[in-house]
C-alpha cells in the first residue's frame, strides 16, 4: 500500500490563463477587498474553526509580479502606499492562489484580478485564508493524485455521488434527504473499490481543498447557499479532470450536510478523517467502505446508464490524449529535473493521470534550488514526487535552456548536462 504523500506548504494551485489580458492592480479596489475580507472573517467571530480565519492578504499580479499587501512585512520588501503596502514578489516564489511564507509573514496569496462577484470574491479570499491556518488546526496540506478518478468507472461514480449530494442539498423533507445521502455514500463506496488506496487519497484532498472550499463558501454570504452548491456540483460534471479538482465540489457539500446532522463535526476532525463516514455515522447509515456493485435503484435514480454512455465517449477522446502525452513524455526524448527544494504551481482542473508513469501537468511553474522552470505544453511528475520530466531535446538559448513547450532559467552554479540518452542537471 502506498504511503500518503505529504508535501511541504510550497505547493500552490492556480488557474492559468492569458496573463497579458489581466488588468493592472488597482490600489483602491485592493483596499476595499482587504476591508471586505476582514469584515467577513470578523463576523464569523471564530465560530467556524475556533480561531480567527483572518490572515494577512497578498494580491499578486502575474504579469508584473507586483503585489499589494494588507499589512507590512517584517523586512523592507513592502512599502506603504495609499493605505496598502506594495512591492514585487521575487522570482523564486510562484504566483498562485495559495498560502505563502514571505518577508517574515504567512500570507494568503491571491492572483489579481479578483472575481467581480462579491460572494465569489469572499469565497476565494477565505478559501486561501483557511490554507494559511490549516496546519494550526491539525489538518496539514497534502497533495496526492488519485489517478483512479481519471478512469471511466471513477468519473461515473464521482458524478453519481455528486448528483446524490446535490439532491440531498435540495431535499425538502428528511426522508428524501436521507435517501439521497445514502445514494451518495453508495456511489462513494462503489468508486473506492477501484484502488486499495482510493479512500485514503480522496480523503486527503477533501480535507485539504474540500475544507478550504467549504470555509470560503460557508462565509461567502451567498443567498441560498445549498441551492448554489447543488448547481455547482452539476457544473462540475463536465470538468475535464476530476483527479485534483473533485474536492472543490465534494468538500462543501459534505460540510453543509455535516452542519445539519453532526453538530461539532469540525472539532472532531483529524488528518485521517473521512467526511462521508462522519455523515454516515451521524445518520446511523450502514455503509461499507467499498461496494462491488451500485444498487439498481440507486443507479436508476442517478441516471447511471446515460452518464456511462457519456463517459465512454469521453474515454475515446482521452485515449488519443493519453497516446500524445505518452509519446511526448515517456517514449520520446526527455529531460529529467530532480526535485530538491521544490515550489510548484499548476491548475488542478487540468491535470491528466498517466499511470503508471505519474501525472501530466499541462501548464506548471517550478522553483527549485537549480532554478525556475516554466512549462506550457506538458510536464510529467511521478507519484513519488521525485522530479519532473520534460519533452526533449533541450537546447541552450543564451542564459536559458529550452525544449518543446518549456524554458529553464538555471540558478548560478548549475548546469544542464545535455549529453547522453537521459539529459539532467548537475552542479558545477
């Protein structure tokens, strides 16, 4: 059985987009957002997690690396300006939605521009704020890759669970809610038979991104939050990858249902908790850890036949993508860069499982002792997180190396040995 992966808090998850189109930071809007976040978490009065969710905030422009901070740092990197603090984030830090230790302060960093919708903006700010305090709650950041969620069975069963959770959130009476929750737990158990570690890997992400998203949504001030979350679960069914993004839907749904049925559940959490099991226990539902078949009545209620047909069609297109990534990152010439002090940012909604070799990150940025890597057309990381594999060949371009879809700026004292069948790094 594989051990749970525990990465230091330098992993960051962010959406990548056309950065050149991002609006430049507006100090007035940033100051208003800081006040909004403070008012939101102060209104919570430590009720949600038993401690203050308010943390220092840092808004970062990915184009210019300009940052706007809610307070000063411990050094002189940030200067006061128009009621906020401004500076420039050094290249050795990735810009992403994440928790960041910099200039003597632990920040919740958020990529600029912020969402225009007030509830979405508050949700994002409080999501990242929770990441900055999660260690103190005994819930460390962990980042596994549950590759079984890329299979047809894994995707179908996840969509079944989401449909049942949405039905539970929309339920208008206890009987229909209980039936929907039982359906969700049945789909969950049916999926978790796919891999001996499936439950543990999924739980880690639900306790990481799932609880962060629950916190953000719980404090967002949305009207009819349960209805909004149910609709969000439906939207997520069409996502290209569930492997790293599923918990953003499942976590808030289980959190809301636990709020209804398991008072004090948040205080009972630990790093090995299972949100589904906690809900089953609260409702005295007898649900096995794994299930070989989905009950026929559950399958009918959740539309299994239609979802299966859709996912089988998706799998055909996925097979073509798998062949492309395998040729590019496994069978063809490659360059391998071992991780030493890695900091990484990527889009969790785009990762692509490529078992048994690992996971493909279509776009990512890595900062390590050897320099800064930026990849825009695929990089492969094994489940052991020992390093990153890039498509070759590599060529020198001035003070940088580049390959198909990537560039590498080496730190002083490092060289890329481009000779032999497996080019790699060495220290001068």
